[in-house]
């Protein structure tokens, strides 16, 4: 079964990506996590995303198109990336979510994919 | 019932105290007689609710447990009467519930049925993944969300698992009884394994592995002490308690004050809990006196050797390797194999240890973090930098704890500069 793992990071963690003192540990942890997922044969897809400041949100209500700079919701933690996993059950997906570096500082949301 | 009417505060405290000390014993008593765990839980929880309503008015009763038991029994009989078509079962049930004895001093003495409850929770017919959660909820009253968090399972899923397990006990008529001698060892082993599962992993032999990375340590030790007290001549029950106490004794030394990970060989032995180590050693001696060695006693003995570093200032790795070799004969788990390899690294060197690791089937270690942590440090010691880097990456990716991750990242970074 496929699950999407959505990674929500704090502003501090986003900053770590480019901070000279912290970036090696930050990217090292995510590279290792991705490698572990691949070698366990459970990773189907995924991507790291540019921070929320790079987002643009589009709505089209009642024929009015509204384009806003910024993410969908103003929240302290923002989407930083995602993985798509193929695992036998939710328990397995949650176990992997527990290994994601963001679970220690932000939050990791796990959702089953719809079979289309 | 005597007692002056008191404020809500004292009534609440009395109910709370009764809950903490007696919940398991009361529930075990009720469940053993009506064999319907869910109904017994509901009846007892109703009884606690009505205690909180009544006691502020009437005063805290002289024998709070007796009051709760009576209230719960009444509800159970009513519940059963509603369920049973002819109502035949109700009088029998009432009789069964009525056999609480009152001793000469007027104190209620009802038998401690908790051992029967533990055996029922770990019954072979109960799904293995439900046994530990069942114990935690039934005897300690933990809710599904708390249990789910400890095992990284969604609260809703854990809740369902518990409901199914309790229904199984009722529908399959699983008996609340002490198994007879022929079944004892196997059934006791299931109980002990279920308690151990609540603790997590009770060793920290390998640098970069994380002992008890999940689990409810104090609850597990509570269960360990209960089992050891209920069956004092069961060597493995004593062994399990000793194992958990040894591991728990070192908890404070595993992290610096700023939260950084400290591997076993660098731990400050002054931070190890001497009282806990002493208790562990006493219990282990008691286990050995039973003359029936087993898996948990061997694991406890290994941790006991580690604990001796506090006295001798060195680790007797030969003894540890010997104990692991013995453990592999009776319980060749992945953890034991990796632990054995770690000991071999100290007695025979990294190359022999790596050979031992090669023999562990790849499929059993795809997500087993300690294997990769050990492998990485062995490869680093052997000078295979590229392979070490890959193994470190794997270990980091499988770690669940940020401090362990940070430690391994540093060890890996050291490779490049070596």
C-alpha cells in the first residue's frame, strides 16, 4: 500500500539547510534517511521542496482568479518535502515516519494514498 | 459506611489512591470471575465514577476497595442480566462474585488474581502484537493513545486492536487461570516477553544504538517487579527484572546535560544508579539459585558484566563473548547476534567481528539500526573508509533518536579527515 509522508519543518530547521555550521548535519541526516528508505526497497518517490517563501498559491473562486505569494496556510511549521512509500501497512509507514529527522523538531504527517 | 462528609478534594484523592494501588487487583478479581474484560473494565470505571459522586457526600468509606468492588459487582450482574436471554447465568455470576472473604479484622481480603490476568493477556490465542498493549491497559489502565505512542501505532488502530483482543478473550472463553506445570515454562515465557516488549531493548552495548528507543520503561519495570513477586521461584521472571534494572540503572549516563548521546564505553560510571545495580544483582543471584538458566538470565548476566566496570574500571569482554555464545544457543535473536559480534570485536578484533556480521541474514537486518551502527564502526576500524561511510549512512537513516543521529553523523564526518 502507498503512503505519503509529509514533512513539516520549523523555521530553524529551514535555516539549517544553508547555515554553514549546521548544513552538513542537516543534509547528511536526510541523505541517510533517503538511502535507508531506498535500500529497504520502500521508497516510491519524493522530493525536497524550497521553503514556504518560494510558494505561490492559486485560487479561482466565482470566476475570480487570485494568486498570492506565499503558502496555503500561515503556520509556524511549513511543508519542506515529502516521500511516497510502498509498505504493507500503516504501522510500517509510521515506523519510517519516526525515523524522519523532522519528527524530532517539527512534525511528520502520514496519509494513505487513494487507489485511483 | 462511616466517615464524616468531606470536601470533594479528599474524596477525589481517596478514589485516585484506590485507583493507583488497586485498579489492577480489582479488575483482575472481577475479570477472573466474569471472563469479560471489557464488561469488567466498564463496571469498574462506573464504580469509580459513582465513588467520586458519592464519597464527597457520604464520606470516604473505611474500606474503599470493598465499596468499589461491591459497586462494580452490582453493575456486572445487571449487565449480564441484560445480556442473557433467560437470565439463568445471573444468579451463578452473583454467587461467583460474592466470594470475597473478610478477615477477622474486617478488612476485605480478596485474592490477588493479577497473575491469572497476566497469563490471560499473554495467552497463545491472543495476537502477539496485542499482548503487551492489553497488559498495559488492563492492569495499569493506560489509554490506547498512550500505548499507541509508545509503540508508534495510531491511537485508533491500537484501540481496535485492544477491542478485538478483549472480544477474543470473551468469545473464545479464554480462562483466567494459572497454567499447569506442563505448560508453565512456555506460558510464563509469553508473559515475560510481553513485559519485555513494553521496555524496549535493554542493552546499550553498541555505540550508536539506542537502548529503549521506544517503550514505557517504568511501567515495564513495574510489571517485572510484579511478576518477580508473584512467582519468586521462577528464574526467568527474576532474570527479566534484573535485565531491565541493569539497563535502567545506566539511563542518566546515556546523555550529557545538553542531550548529546554517550556510548557505553564513555559513560561516566558515577552517573549509574548504585541502588538499582545492587537490586539487579540481588535478583540475579536469586535467579541463579533456582538452577534453571534461561534467555533473560543470560542477558542480565551480560549487563551485569558491563556494570562491573564501575568497580574494576575495565570491561571483561571475554566473559561477555562467552555469555553471548551461550545466549545464541537458546535464543539466536538478531540482537544477540549483533551483541556477540560486538564482543568478538574486542576479544578477536574487527575482522573476525565483521565475518560474524556477514553470517547474519541480510533480510533480518534491513531496518535493524544496531547492526549498521556496529558494522560502520568495525569498517572504520578496519580502514575500509568507503564501506564505513555507507554503513554509517544506513545507521543514521534508520535511527529514531536525534541525539543518536548527531553522534553517528560526527563519527562519519571523522572518516573523511582520518
